[in-house]
C-alpha cells in the first residue's frame, strides 16, 4: 500500500495534471478562464478575493520553503529548528486562516447569488470541497507540528525528502511511510486537488496575463459622430497629452 500511495500515485497525479492541462489548452481555450462574475455581485468579491489570493500566495511560498529547501540548508545559515517552526506557525496560521476565510466568503457568494451559482460547474463544486479540505488539513498539520512536536517525525524529515525524491524519479517511500497520519491525509488531499486542477476554474492560475503590461492603451470613442456644440473638431490619431502642440500654438 505504501508503494502504491507514495511511489505510484504521485506520478499518476502528475500525468493527469500535465496531460489534463495540455488537453484543456488544446480543446477548451474558450473555457480557460475564471468566468468572472463581478458584474453580478462585487461587495463580497472585493473582500473574499484578496483574502484568498494573497493568503494562497503566502501558503505557496511556505510550502516551497518547507518542501524544497533541505533542513541542512537552514541549519547552515543559523536558523534553529525552534525558530523555523515558530515562523512557520506564525506565517502559516495567518495565511491559512486568511485563505480559509476568503474561500468561505467566495463559496457563500457563489451559493447565494443566483447567476453566479448557475455558472458554477459540477467540477468546480467538487473542487471547492477538496480545496477547503486541503486548507483545513494544512492548518491542522501546521498547528500540530508546533503544539505537539512529539506526535511523530517532523515533516522536514519525512514529507520533504519524499517530495524532492519524486522529482528525481527515486521516490523515498520509506520516508513518507514514516510521516504522521495528519501529514499523509494532507498530501493525499493535495494530490486529489491537483488531479482536479486542469478541469476546473483553477486552471487560470497557469496563465500569467503578461501581455497586459505591453498592450497599447485602449481608446474609447463615442458612437455619435455628429459634432456637439463647443466640442473640439474630431480628427484621427492620438491627441497630444502633456506635450506642446506647435501647430495650434498651444502651450
């Protein structure tokens, strides 16, 4: 069972994540979107969306530090195990609670706003359930690793080495098998979430809107071409802004 869960399942998850993302991009580019619903309701969205997105960014950074950076590296720069876990508890708890509150607000908004709920797919409904479960499990493991440090081996000695070993195609099944049950549950829920990722609105996270930084300004013009009293005669092209118009003698 350990070989199946920690030696085979991670690669099945990666295959579904990568293959599903490629399939979605090739055959459902018009659906590659968050399906923005700000038009229907914006008050709760302005509260829940920043809480969720900023919280999840801190959570991702925390996972990267905890899973990718070996314990020997932090020991080498003088970060003690107690200080490391104290920082993890402080940042992880705040970020996790902000993420949880944000997603609960967004789910409440989606369930109570008719047009928004109608635009929610079955895959997205399942995704929200798994996402909330992953956040709660993550908060539980963060608190457990600090409040009850003697409940089992640290995740830096079990989950982290296993995570790194997966990407060099030598999964350390023994290390993950020695992890406490709470961490195993959190990892399994996380893998399920990544399997669902390509088939839900979460897929938009793989698209960074960098073209917005380089596109030209959008010019809005009136559809009424008739001159209005006192209006400046219309002409094609850009109007000078902050420059000297020598042709008209303007300052």
